[in-house]
């Protein structure tokens, strides 16, 4: 039995990203569990320390995502939305449903646009694109439980690649499929990178094939034949696929055999935990009757969750077509999303992707599958679109704009919708429709306000009236900088402390220390220490030097973000509604229960005014583009002007004249003094 390469999926990605940081990412999946993706998959790619407690982890990830230069986007089949453990999406991730009329949107891909941690002499951060084609959905089963397969490729900046043209074609097609989504920054950035890569037209070099990307423009057998036809003929072939057609025979397998005439073929036989074969009995017999074709099974140690016998077996969800020769030693593998079904192999069926990889193994290759000797006693066929049939899909798209307090609906159909009703967690969100076809329609203020209230808890809604049963819908949220924080409402002193922290580890520890008790009652809370780090109330941060230092740190962070063209990060910090946003600080010092006296509040207000003045002067275009946010910020300054009046009322009238002088000199930024020449 040949040795089967294996790795932990998350660890493999961490190794491939080592020494680099994420700029933008695109994930493609059929089934999508948004809560699992945010809580468990995203941390793998962001490389930050996070808490064991789910609630705190979300806040920490929210903090990291706002400083991400680009965007993270997930494209998923509209029929494949799965609430998993009941959680919903809560972070600033673009969630884009895809409707595919002739089958299912079935690709599983990861595209990571990375850049070096340190710039070169010219200040440029070298970029690279790491791409994966895999069988795993963005679900708990796909990343934690099933046996899956994956292949990763990388394109460095300034290099040439055979993958370039096919990737550009596929991502361009993906963008068109999601045309209802008006902004697709992550795909745009990756396409910009790929267009700067040089095309490589040769299929092979010195007899070895370059890796090719399958985008489904032709049937899968035609693609294999065009890329590697002569190299595949007369080889050994084994196929691992968890799904087959609901038919008396396997036409895709018969086509592969007729096309490539393999010496011997072994096909993986998927089974349930009870031992039932997960295909039709007549299909099993038809495959078994083919010359030199055998059903097979994988080694048991590969399927066990652990070495303990009682740990159970993992479901096999991998999709792999492995052609090999023993003399010379060679393996040509197709790794991706395609099952052994007609919808996966033909044009006009599913949307599928995969890598065709040619490699010379260290040892003489042999079959991974061992032949099955006995016919199963029971059969329980399952289809690859079974999850879609169970959950259904909606033609409704909903978007809520936090920065504009606006809700919009889009009915993705050529015909007008009927009357629809929205609920979330059993609570009414309102009635909408009839909606015009394929047009964004603003919803009433009442529905928008109700959606705003519910989105604080969940983005997973149910649509009533479209089908016999309620259909799940994931609301897309825009302007996430203006969405109130998920968990925290820090004091003014804590916000200043937080601004002054230097490292991600320090900030993560601070959030865990200041988390409210409610965050220590959910999943993972038992792994978080209940002890609280003592923070002295009479420290530098409670008086002026600490205030100046904190605002200095905030200003440097905002300037760095704007200089790096990362306006999203600046938006969060200046105009947002997060626990550490400037607006949150001003709200806290303006509240009756805010800590500190009016002198503290007044100095903080002056620091904020000075910061706004400096950013407006040095970044006028950015400031002008945020007119509504700037007006709201200045409105806050005027409201907090009452603090100044209280100081005057409590002291002599002369204080007013002193404050006029003090304000004028405080708000004027001091110029550095040139060193005297001796």
C-alpha cells in the first residue's frame, strides 16, 4: 500500500503564509456555515492571538479586520446556506450568494493575496497569490470532521504562470455571476495582481506538465485529454468521490475508461456509519462488471478521528482522480470539487474547479485503495445536491447600510415577486413586496429600523411567502464601521488606554480583561481565566499626559492607514461606532456616568478637535468624501461645548477669557524648533 500524503488543513495554510500578511481573500464554497467560518476559519488566515471564548474572539477579529488593507469575501451557493450551530455572520466579511440555474455552484477555492511584512528599499510590499483547490466546504464538517483533499499553488509578483489566463477568466466570470453585488473589491484586487503576471503558454517543461486550473469551459474529460491526454492513456487510475449519479450505471466513469484506457481502475466505495453503500445497488453492480475495475476502500487508520477505537470514523468527502505509472514513477492528479457525476463532468452542469498536478513521487506509486471483496448488504444512495434540496434557496437579496440607516431589497428573477414576510429568531422584521424584478428597492423606514435592531443579534433571516416553507437568507451588511460593537462599551479612560497599546497581543489581552461577564458564559468560556488584571484608576492615562499620548497614537494610526490607502481602517477609528472609535469616546465623556471631571472632559474634547483639524488639513480629499460623517463629528463637538460652559459657570468669569486664549494655542500644532548651528 502506497503512503498517502496528509496534513491538517489549517496548519498547512499557516505554513504557506508564514512571514507574510493577508491583504485580501476570496473563498468559494457550495455549503456555507457563516458562524463557523468567522469563528474558526478566519483566524487561520489572520494570524492573530484570539480568545477561547467565542464572544471575545469575535470582538478581537472585528478589531483585526478593520485594519485589513483589502477585503474578505465569501461566494456561496444560494441553496447551500447552512446555519450550522445556529450562529450567523457578524463580522465585516462580504457574503455573496450565487444562483446557478443548470446545477449547483460547487467550487471550493481559496485565493489569498499576500504581501511581505517588511517593505523593500522603495517602500513596496512584495505581493504573491496563494491559491487552493479543495473538496472542503466552509463548514464544520469540511474543516474539522471529513476526510478532504487539497492542493495549493502560489504565484509570486513579477513571475510567469500557466495559471494566469484561466484564473483571470474564472474570476471575471465569478464577478459577473455576482453582478447584483455592487462592490467586489477582493476579486478586483486579485485580478489586478494577475494581470501583472506574465502568461506562460507552454503546457509542459522538459516533459513535466505545468499545473493547470480547470474552470469548466469544457467537459472534465475533454480538459484532461487536452492538457495531458497521451500522458494519461494506459496508466493506472483510481477515483475517490463521495457521490454518484442516481442512475443504473456510471456514465462519467465509463467515459474516462473509454477515453484513457487505463490498465486497472479502483473506485472508492463510500459508506455510511452503518456500513451501507452510498450508491444505488445496480450502479454498484454495473461498475463491478466493468473490465479491470474494482471498488475499493481507504486504510482504516486514515479514517479514524483518533487512535482510540471508539472515536468513530470520518466521512470521506475528498474528490480525487489519480493517474499514475510505476515505471517511470509519475502521478498526475486532478484535485478539486468534481464528483463522479454527469453534472460535474459535463458542460452546462455544475460550476466546478480543480487543479491538474503532475509530480514525480519519491517512491514507486501504488494504489491507495484496497479492493472490496464482498458486495454490500444494503445501499443508501445520496446525491451531491442533497443539502440544497433540504434547505432551498431564495431569490431575495437584502442589504442594510449602517452608515446610511438604509435597507434595500433585490429580487433576482425576471418576474415581480409576491408579498414576502421577514423574520429573524422568531421575531417579525416586517413585510415587503411585491418587488420589481432585478432592481434595488429601498425598503420602508419601519422595516429598516426593525432590521437594524435584529442585525445587532443575527444576520440570518427567514423569508416567508416565497416557498411552502420559510427560506433562509443571509443579510449583507454595508458600512460596518458604523455598526455598534458586538460586545463592549468601554469607559473613556479605557478607550484612551486601548489607543496607546502597541501590539496585537497587548490589545487582545486588554479586551479579554475588560470583557463583560456575559462573554464568559458561552462556548469556550471555561478556558478563559476569570481573574482580572488590576488597572489603577489614578494613572497617567487619567490625566493629561496619558490623554496626549493616546491621541498621538490614534493620529499616527489614522495617518498610517490613510497613507497606505486603507480608508476603511481610518473610517472605523474616526467615524465608527465601535468600542474604541473616536465617536464612542465622545459619547462616553458626554454621558452623565462618564468617569473623570469636566477638566478631563474638556481636554479630551480639545484633543479630538485638534485631531480632526489636522486630518482635515493634511487629507482634504478624504475629509471631503466623508461629509455626513464630518458633520456628525462636528455636531458632537458643539454638543459637548456645554462642558466648557459648566467650567466657566463654576469658576470666575475670568476663566472664559483664559479658555479663549488656551483654546487658540492648544489647537495650533506646535512647530518643531530647528537645532541651532554652533
